[in-house]
């Protein structure tokens, strides 16, 4: 026997021995796929209360018996209280804090291999979306020594919502269910329009004068610009290459008398205004001139020129770049045109934000508001306070012992696991790069550090810091940035059902902490060369009951003669923060609550102390009797930003379909909601409440305060919100934002639409429908195709079609005219090769599946008609 034969036999014997030993080893704990977990919503209509009933089914596919001591199942679910059920069961669901739940066995529980068990539970609010289902499930197994093993669940099924009691919020839910039949009825006001009626640019310019003829942009074209405009010229050159394959050379002076694009600054006044204004001339003699009143205006003129390029060129379905001869004079309606992105509930990377900045700039949005801190995370590195990101920037099961935050919104037990978006933060360098990238595109980034509520991440991080310094025997340093009163016995529940999220506003170390964070943020902006003018202080949703049993607060209130309600210690906090900001030359933005005082009998009124211009309330509420809140504040001298939920909360689902992701506490928001919005008369366009009830506007709005003409200038702009509770990953962020962003851009930039001032009658409604039809056509035939490739392409939403079968004939309609509809009758989902619907089709029997397709071949969710 040679050495190689001996070696091979030895290896083989070793392998066989190992296999025999493995087969004799008893499996200690089930694998992630060996406990099959199924979740089903039973009903929203089983009682008279706003409540839901659901059921877990566990099937043991392993060889390990689950007992009453060796397992727990943890998960996240949209925050709601668990209602004790009368039914006796071997296991129970409880909410730990916020949206963190666990299912645990009761005494006598036993689930042997091969067995199944059902556990029902009831919660305190409706569930109508599949995104309301449990997420981030994991088992924690433990033996008699308390040694734990964490096993994420990989075998999890959500039973689809198909019954009315599953997608209805009880008998008061009047929001329409978007069946294909209902959608087809809504589509009857839509039709294809001639190409000449399509909007040449979104958002619509203030003035367009069309000339005669066109010019062709070719390889010999140049861009001429002075050195101070080199950044805008280089951007234009790169974008023309990106959109058409042509790369114009950038020069200081032209080489030729025609075939060049001239960028310059000059006197441009449109409608009496010049800030961000521009004029664009496409001349029949073969040159293009863009004149900006300032650099942002010039940049927006560049974006308009790029918008004039037929998107079919970028999709390589056309080869020539043909531009119409025209003159555009343009200026934005509002100076603040913003999008807010929550990077806390689910984290979004710097690269993702840069992609979003690109598309915001293309549609002339000039502000990105970043929600950097909240209960579930702290996302910005602060020098000298590493705990903020070491503890507050990570989520995982170890959060139970305060080394990190607990799982939330499906982030799971392990930080940075694949497809987990709970952990992460921006280093100082990351944030500097982001600021510079945004500034190059004339977008300012407003940071938000949210306090005094929504501060759980900061509180837990500073408690970790406190404990570390106490262990080192340095009590003074431990207390330097502490945020709580350890003797506070206040009982409260926040909007997200936390009971430990409010800083103690009577404690001086809270303001030392705020000043430290503020100065570090200011230094980051200074390093980036990005001016910081507005600091967003958050200030929303301080829960009732906060501070009511704090000895520190009680002592402080004795010193404050003007505050007799614990709730109005919020105003005390805001005044202290405002003073810190004023000392640094900054204005304070905040959610609407920062500008309000609480009344003894409940309710809120504007706080005149903060009027005058240094406090900018972002007013989100236009429901529940607060439809006039923005106008009450503006009429009293506050600069107001409109964020109204019914039009601009883009994290709300597009519609009621349970498969459509998103929240719905304020109703549903589609692109038309963002487009159909009257900034100076919100009563006109707030027509339904969150349950879909038609509002009796004449009576319900009769005694509400109208915006005074002189106060219109106090409406400084419009902003959309993207809260990230259900936005896990880049694709979903794109999906929620696009195409809703186009409706926002039109409302925030374009001049006042004529229907905004028309009397309420059929003529006005007809004009609204006509203009929306043109806008919808333009989205389907120009903007959505462009979004398929611009800046690498976006994962936008394509709306499903409407359809009905009557007397055996299938009739279908596109929700955005210009989308194609394809269908199948064999039970399969439509593809790009399925039959194209062009006219009514006779259907013999059975079901028909239909989907909308855009020019890039992307498709909507399929719908079924019978």
C-alpha cells in the first residue's frame, strides 16, 4: 500500500466515523426552518371595538419537543396593545415595549415533533394590510442552564387577506376597496390625449412660449460657461451624455456661432420674483441659452432643458435629440420644496440617499429633511458621545441588557444581518460627503434631532454612558449628559406605545447634551461648506402624562410662574432650545407641536411667544378638526410649512388593497392626492376623512379660520414625508416616493392652478379632471419611462389597470393613460409576451388576470376579474 492509498483510506474512514457520530448526536434545538410559523388575520369585525383578532400556528418539523420552559418567539408588529382573550390557551402573546412582542408558553405547554398548535390573540386596533403582519420573527431557545440560542425563523407564512373582514376597519370604513371593477369606473374620466397636449416639463414652468420648428442636438454641440458656473456646466454635460449618448464639451468661449448651450447669470424677474428664477431660450438658429437669476435658478433651467429631451432617446428607442423651439420663463411658487426621509425606523444608506437626492433635484425639490434620531435609533456620529451610535445605532436581541436597542420594525435579533435595516449610522465623513453631494445639486439638508419626546435611543445611550462612568467612580462625568430623572414615576404611553421615551426637561444636563450635539452638527456642516440656517428640533407627540410624577419637574415648575400644566413644560423646553439656536444664528423648525400650548381642558392653541419668524412649525395635521391649524398659525405671524397628511404623507399606502404596503392611519395617499391640493384653501381639497367619509365641508368647516390674504406669504412651502416603519430597503423607498413625487413637485413649483380659485361647481370639477388627465398622460408617456433609466433607474410603482366583465365581454382601462394592458385566461400572471388589450374581448368563462406595463417593460401587480 503506497502512502496515497493509505492517506485516501484514512480520510474516508475519518469521514465515515464523523457521519456515524453525527447520526448518533441528538439535535439540541430546531433549525430556523424546522418550526413552521403561520400567521393569519381572523377578523377586524368580531366585536364592536376597534380591534383585530389573529392566530399563530406553530408546526414542529424538528425532532425536538418544545416545552413550557425551553422556547420563546419574538417578533415586531405595528404597535398596538394586546387584549387579553377569554379563551384558555397553552401560550400567550404579550407586547414588551413599542412594537416588540413575544409569544411564550404557559405551564404545561408541549409541542412534540409532528404536532401543530394554534394560538389566538387580540389587539387594540384594526389590521388591514399584510405589512401589519408580524415581521423579524426569531426563537430564543434555552436549556436548564439558561444558555440561550437565537434562531431566526425562516419558515414563515402570512395567509393572504381575502375576506372583507380582513381588509375593512369595521362598518365605518368607507374607503373604497380598489377592485378592478371600481378602478375601471374611476378611470372613465381618463383618456389618451394627443402628444401636443402632454406637458413638456414637470413641474410646469411659469410661462412657455412655443416657437416654430425644432433643433437637433448633435455630437458637435458645446456648452459655454464662465468658470464660476463650471459645476453646473459639467453636470449638464454629464447628464446629456447619460440621457442621449452625446457628450458636449465644456468651454469658456464658443468655438462656433451656432450649436452651443450658453449658461450664464443675469437679471431674470418672473412674476416680480427672482430667487431661483431662470429663462431658457431654444433658438431656431441653433443655440440654446439658459440665464439664471442665481446659481440655483440656472441649475433648474438646466433641469428643464434635460426634461425636454424625449425619454425615448434614453431608452434607445429614438436616436436623435430633437428639441422644440421655445422660450421658458420660470420661477417657483414656493421657496421651500421638501422631502423628509426617516432614516431611523429603518436605516437608509448614504448611497440610497444620494440616489434620492438626484431625483429630487431633477424635479426641482430643494430641501432634504433627514429624521436622524428617534426612539428606535440614533443615526449620526457625534464626537465625544460614542454611545449614541454604539448603543443607539444598533438593534438586536442583546438590547434587553442595554448593549444595543431591541429589535424594531422587523430588524431581527442580529445587527447588520442580510435584509435587516435596523442597524447603521452615518460617520462624520459620510455625512460631510452627503452634504457636499446635495449642495452640488442645490439641495439643502436640514438635520432633525428629535426631542423631548421620541428620545428613547438617546436616553438608553446616555444611560449606558452614565453606568460606565459610575463604575469608574466619576459621578460628575456620569451626570454630565444624563437625560432622565431616575425618580420620575410618570406613567404614559407614546404614539408608538413606548413608556420610556421622554427626556426630563427640568434637568440641566439635558441642555448640556443638546448644546453638545448641536455644536457637533454645526461643525459637520462647516466642514462640508454647506450653510446651516435651519435646525429641526422635532418636538412632536410628547405623550400625555409625561413629567406628571417627576420631582425634578415639580421643583422646576415652582420657579416658573407662567407654567401651571405639566404638558406645557414642552414649551419651556422649546424656549430653551430656541435660545441655544438663536445664539448660533439658526432658526428652529419643528413639528406643529412646538408652536402650540396645551389648554387645561385639552386641545391646543398657538403659542404667541414663538411667533415672529424664528420658529417654523411643520404642520402635518389637517384632520380631526385641525384642518385650519396651518392658517391659524400663519395668521399669527408664524412662517408655516405645509406637510398635510392627506396629501403628503407618502408612507401612507397608495390604496386599501391589503397587498399594497404602507400605513393608513390618515387615510391613503396616491399621486393625485399630492397633485390635487390647494395650499391656500385646504378646505377645498380635504374632502374625505381618514375612514373615507365624505366631509360636509360647508358645515364642518364653517367656523374654521381661513387664511388671510396678507398671511399668504407666511406659507413658506410644502414638504412630503416618508416615515420608514414599513420601508425596508431601497426598492421600497423608491416605490413609496415615485410617482407621488411628481404630484408634490407640480403643487410646490408650478404657478397657481386655475381650478384653485374657481367656484365649487361642475365646471370646476370638469377642469380638475381635464388637467389631471393631461398630467396622468404625461406621467405614463414621459416621466415614468424616464424614471426607468435616469440615474441608473428607480423601482417606481406602476398602478394596476381597471377591468370589468359584462355579458361575457372584458373591458379594461389604464389607470395612467399610455400604460399598456396585457392579460391571460389560463391562470398565469401576465408577462410582456401576453396578449395586448386594445379593445373589448369576449371571455368564455373563468378568470382573467391583467397587469399594466410601461414602455420599459416593467409591470404592475396583477389583478383578477371573473
